[in-house]
């Protein structure tokens, strides 16, 4: 049995989905609003790249969570 640890961004998205009572799928409007392209967002979700401060601020504003939840 393998356990995969979630990245902080994955946890924030999961909490957002729980609050919204459904699956969330980012769209072009989301990417434009937060200023991160689709490829980079995917890499951030998987923990392949470090998150920059301006990205954390944009994501925390969008998901309505403290910035510290993203680190």
C-alpha cells in the first residue's frame, strides 16, 4: 500500500472543493485572474516547482485561505 503525501496546494484545493460541495476544475478565467499559466499551476500542484510569493498571494486570495496554508 502506498501513501502519497499531498502538497500544500493540493490540500487547499481539496478544502475548497469540500466548501463548494463539488469537484473544481480550473479554467482560463482562473489562470488569468491568478496570473499563473496552466502548466506552471500543474507543476505547483504536484510540488515540482517552488511557489513564489506573488503566486501564493494570488492563490490565497482566490481560495480564501491564509498564505501560510500554501507553504
